[in-house]
C-alpha cells in the first residue's frame, strides 16, 4: 500500500501544559501505552489541533470529540488545549489511575460518555459542534465509515488514528473512500495519523 505522506506544520509555541502532558504520557509504563501514538505522534496531533482552529488552540478553549477513548492518553493530551468529550462503549480500569496522576486540571477538562451502546452515545452528542474530532474507535471498515458519517457534520476537522498498513482493510480503506470527496491534508505512516478538513 502506498500511503500519502505530508508534514504536519510545527506549532510555533506549544503551551507548557501540552509539554507537561507529553512528558507525562511518555513516563507511563509501556503496558499503558504500547498502542499509543508516541511522542512524535503527540506532537503531530498538537499540530493538527492547531490547524483545526488556531485561535481556540492558542486560547486553550477548543472543544474536541474523541471517538474511541480506551485509557484516555490522547484525551490527556487534547485536554491541555480545551474540553474533550470522549465517546466509548466500554470503561477501562486503568483510566482512573492515568487521570489521577495527569497534569493539574486535566481531569476536569475531560467529559467521558461511556454509553455501553454506540448509538446512545452518539445521540447524546449529535447536536454539538466541535473544533476537531479524533476518530480512533472500532477499526472495522463499516464501523469507521459510521464514525466518519457521524463526525463529519459535527466538525470541520477530522483526525484519524491507525491510518497505516496494519489497518489497510478497515481504517485506511474507509478514510480513503471519504478522502475521495474530502482530500486528506496530512497523513503520516510513522505516526499512523491522518487529517482531513471537511469544510
């Protein structure tokens, strides 16, 4: 598979809270983060968030939706630039300890929507607008398509995780199908992240 590759612009000034979150996630035991986006990925994510809404990013007042939360590591990072609504069908026991030790103020900026039922969770968030949506839920093709269809009306900026060779049949296929009408602005095989501006 030939993945598109583009560089995410570096953020000229990264808030100290963001640096603290990157350091915190980097310090966690490997068992908590072996699947995470890594330090380069976190820096790329910060760049994509800034592209989504530079003014809200600089003021740290973004409103972000994360679809597929798992242990809340990326939520910890995104919470440094705004309020994060996380949508997942399950709760992970490690989340409590991760959030309790996160940088000050992180926990109060994360709103968990653990519905046990994806449709019920989507219904709770369907009338909201977000500066960015980070999609990292179920990686089956049909599930990714459904997440994109749900997220696209809610935000002008979509960020995808697991856009890589391991997920070519699900995530990449669904994102590429969407990108046919809404081209990817950035994609990185190194960090498995992709960014699309919807409008």
